[in-house]
C-alpha cells in the first residue's frame, strides 16, 4: 500500500512547523456512537464546520510504511469545539497505516471499500456529518446540546506532545481542568488494561490539587487506596473524601500553596503522591518509610533532582 506515500509526505510537509495540539488516541475517550444517524436541525446547531461558503476537505490516505504513520495520534490545528464561535473552515485528514496487503487487486479494492464504509457509518452524539464523496467536502453540524455536555477534541488540561518515542510536556504557567457546561465535573476512574492504571490515580489526584478547576477521582478496583488524602488535606489541599472510593479535588491553580509537613509513606502509590505534594509545597517536608517509594521508583530522587527538584536522603 504505497500508492499514497507521496501525498502523505506532502501533507506532513504542509503542516510542518505549525505547532498543533497533540494527544494520543484512546478508544475509551471517544464520543458516544449512537449507532444511527442523528438529525441536528439548523436551529439546534451551535455552528457548522465546513459550511457552505467555507473551506472544507475530507480524505483518507493509506500506507503500510511505519515510518510515515508511526503511532495512533490526534493532531488539532486551530481551536477546539468549545472555543469555536460560528461557522468556519474545516478539514479532516486521516493518515491510516494498514498491514501489507496481497497484490491481488480485488483484495485491495475490498479493503479500501470496507474502510470507506466504516468512515461513513460512525455516528458521534451531537455531531452530524454531511459528506460529499465526489468533492471530498465534509460539513458537520455540532449541536448546542453536545457543547453543553462538554464535547471536545481535547479535554485534558496539560498539553502533551509526542515526538518519536518521547512525550514532551512544554512549560506551563498553570493548567486548567475542563468542565462541562451542564455543571458536571471531569471524572477519572481506573479500569483494567488498556484503561487508566489504578496505580496512576494517586498521581492524578495530587497533580489536580495544583490545577484550576475540580475533578472527581474514582478508585473502582481496589480498597483503601485514598485514605492518604488526609495528609494532603493537612497540607492545605482542598479535597473532599466522599467515600473510601471517591475523592473530589478542588484545585485553586496554585493560589493557595500546600504547606510542608512530616509524612509516612504507607505504600508505593501514596508515597509517590506525597513526594509530588512535597515538591509542590512551600518549605521542607520530611517523608519517612521511603523504602516503599524505592520499590516502585528506582533512583526517583536523582531523576527528579535532574529536572530541578531539591530532594535529599537523610539516614536515621
């Protein structure tokens, strides 16, 4: 499947240097697929992407070359859905890597037709797609209801950039957790692989204390993993422990700094969260029982000191 390789290279060259928002594709974060087309009337639409009189393009380019399409990733050039104020230009370009296909023309044809069929039979809630295969135009009506529910190309407050095998996090003066217009807040919950690892929830929780906005952390898979938040509350974090499995974090965007304190690490997950909290706090904190942290994060002090932390090991 090398037919489109030159077009893929031209497309990449066109967008080179334009600094898009980037994030990894995760099937769990996809919009609800209604299974059938939803009718969004003009009076119910907030705006139309690629409307008549506006620029519009839609195409899929295939390749079996792993160097041209290295991994699953979404790139957004321009504003997210919630920031669009009216009808605007719109283009959706898919670079799709497929396996090596048999040289049989019939097999290649059927594969491409199957992919085309799938493209026209996905029905995101509140997102009515109108396509013109002949002109490669795509017009999308986005409903007002969908925007109130928080439909977004991206809902994570920290910008991540994927460069080759590396994840790059640019410097942030602050970061904000997206909220929904109907009043509900963002929720992070653990799940079996490939979902969010339960070991990361403690990290998400303490990072959220430094963000602007609120988030609900829901520990579904294990018992008694959120009781360490009492120590974060003592440090000044605004956290409500709803029950043994749920904690609501109200972040103030560093307006109210955490206070240094003495802590004892009860386990690996709580220990790394306490370490991050200590680095975010004013003053010098002491964390005891650090063997728990070392079990999961080898040489964590050296690695964090290399990026500006000030961590010292003190023997008893």
